[in-house]
C-alpha cells in the first residue's frame, strides 16, 4: 500500500500540532519495524533516558497486543507508536497504566474526530461495535535501574483488508469513503492528552472517566466493579 504524501509521518508536522510544553520530546520515526514496543524496551535497557522518547512506525510486522495477540499493522493507514515515560507513584500496576492510556487515547480521538468511542475492558477501544485500537503497557529498567513504562498504542485509522480471522471484530476509525484526519495530527493529540493527564489528572479522575466510557456487548456501561486494580 502506498502512502499518500499528505499522510507521510513527519516529526515537523507532529510538532506543529503538539502543545509547546511537550516539544522537548525525542521523536523517532521508522518506516518498517517488528514492534515499536520492542524498540522502546531495547532503548531503555541500553541507554540512559534523559528525556521522554516516542517511537513511531509506518508499519509493524510483529505488532503485539495483550496476551501475545498480533495487532494487524499495515503500512500507511494506522498509528503505531510507543511512549516511554517515568513511572509515577500511581502507576504502581500495569492495569492502571493501561486504563490511564486508554482514557488518554480515547479522549484524543473523540476530540479530533467528533466520533463516540468506548473502552472495552481492559485495553481495547471500540467504534461502531468493532475494535479500532489496542494498548499494550510494559515496564522495564534502564541501565541505572530506574523503572520506566512503555505505552504501546495501535490504531486502525483507515485500515482495510483485515485478515479473515479478525474481519468480524476489527474496524477502523474512518471508512474508505471518509477523509481521515492526518496521522501526524492524531499522534500529536494523543501525546498532548497523555502528558496533560500525566501531569494534571489524578488516579480517581482517570478511573471515573474510564468507567463512564466502558463498553460491553455494544452498550456503554457504568461498571465500577471493573475499576479495582
């Protein structure tokens, strides 16, 4: 699949839509990788992280979700990214880190698309009853033994031609006839939301938003029983 010129991943275009408070990020863009999470973990294990790093790919050949499931990641039509951040006290468990990430991504997508998107326990985003996004959070130590988190995010922006085994459950944010928001804008808004929430929103607020966006069998639910971590 060829990449439309206006849809090319670009650090400069990402920074144009990024809040100036967060422009100190180190953004690495790759054309084709196995997994942005794998690259992020290798960076953490082999270097000292003096600033936040964001790893972005145009395509993944071995994108992963929870429990080792593959995330279909064809070229030019999705957002595949990983964010390396310091773990704050309230990120004491991966489940909450996943909930935090799901809320941040869901809110960003709703803001820039005007579409109603829900969260399926614990890490999937749902639009029109189909999965459009998955989140994989992992933790590892750097060379100074600091614990850092990797937030892996995969989004089907305008993806089509899903493998047969996932055709019934996978969907895209945009259909073929729709004009999609450029991926650089989507990436920037996700980063804006992740870092705003990271610095300004507490655990209780995140869980409250998460519960309001929970989805089950096509229905939005208020499921406080799912918020325990």
